C-alpha cells in the first residue's frame, strides 16, 4: 500500500467519529429502552452499531504491520480486564447492598465462573455487553496469526459472505428449534461477528478507489434507504428480534461508505468529539452505570414516574459514562 494511502487512513475522519458517536449512543438506547413502540423499534431495527465498530477497526487495521496488531491486542486485553474489574466491583457492591450474605454465594450464582473457558472465549464474567471486546480480541488474534504465518489475511475476504449468511441462517434455525438465549454467545463471537465485519472494513480500505468509483453518494444513499425500508417492512410483518438482519448489514455498509466518502465533513462537532474521545468509554461503562442508576432509583426514589425515568435514564447513563471515561 502506498505511503499516501497509509497517511490518508491514519488521518482523522470526522464522519467516522460521528458514526462512532451515534453508534455508542444507540447501544445505550438498546440497553436503556425508551417506553412504548419507539423503544421496541430501536431494539429491533437499529442493529448497526456493533458491526460499525468492527468495520472501523478493520478499516484502520489495513496496511498495518503485525506489531500494530500485537499492540492493539494488548490494548483490548487491558481494556477488557479493566472493564470486567469495574463491572464486577459494581455488581458485587449492589449485591452486597441487596442482602447477599457473602462473596462466595455471589460467585457461585454467577454462571460465567462455572464454565470459564467458554467465558474467556466468548465473554463475559460480569457484563454481558463486553462480548464485543472478547470478540474483537480473538478477531485480532486470528488476523495476527494469518499475518505472521501466512503473510496476509486477505484470504479471509472470502469468509465475509459465508459467515454472515451462516450467522443469519443459524440464528433462525436455533430460534425455531432451540433456545436462542442459550446459544446467543456463539453468534456474538469473533467468527460470526468479528471476522466478517473487520474483514469488510479491511476490504473497504484495500479497494477504496474501486469502491468509490462504483458506489457514489447516490448509490450509497439508495443502499441506506433500501436497508431502512427492509428493516421497517420486516418489523411490521414478522416483529421478530434478531441480533443481525440483512437490513442491518446493508445499513452498516451504507453508513460506513458514506462516512468514508466525506472524511472532512463536521456535521455535528460536539457529537463528533464524543465519538472520537468517549465512544469506547461509553460502551465499557454504560452497563454498570445502568445497574447503578436502577439501584439508586429503586432504593431512594420510590415514587418516581416509570415513563419519566425510562426517558431520563439513557441521558443519565451517558453522562455518567462520559464522566467515568474522563477521569
């Protein structure tokens, strides 16, 4: 890859930072659902945030040496350990305040410790939303292996459609003939989430010029509109929850390509700064902050209006998460 290309990828993309901000805020809304049909629609339809995070990582990983991957793995590992420690401390404190007699009982009731190998591969010990960090870590391990021993991870481009199709078909099959909650960890993994979207991001970087010639702004917007239309239609017809829809894949690709085509557009500066500086911290801290907010509300605000609290909680959680990330 040419030096100019490397520098171009390394430069700040304001639109991608905006996409990161929107994605992390939607993640909060997924776990702090708004009341009524609006909250249900968000949970059902807006499934592009995590795929977008994987694609962005893949895009910026293209052209980097194996040492970069090694450094990135170390960073993600440290973040995961820190996030698990903070989440565990919050869980234990709330459990202790709620009447648990001892730490041994609390650990015994935590299913993650009963199968530690599965937890280390798929996550998580104390915070179910951290599966993203586990999947990202193992995805980087796989890329590192390919870069070191096969000199290139490009062969994994062929797995993008295969793994995405298997993800959707597998989810439908398990939901129809089994308990999806029992096997959801299998789909939220490096194989069915990390590899296809990280490699899609790397593909977008390697063939950026060719993609830009073929997919102009109009075509990307039509992709986005088509994805949203599919999402709405499927919501109205089936009303069935899935982690990943065909529509969410199309929306993810369209949003990413539009962001990449307009790197210097600063549409909402304050939101872009949140994406640049705090998106990862919001992702890491938002779930423990939800637990803290719920405990405080239940303990000290007995007569709160449920609808008001449900609307206010996402704002409270975002402010708490940004504050913790700023410390």
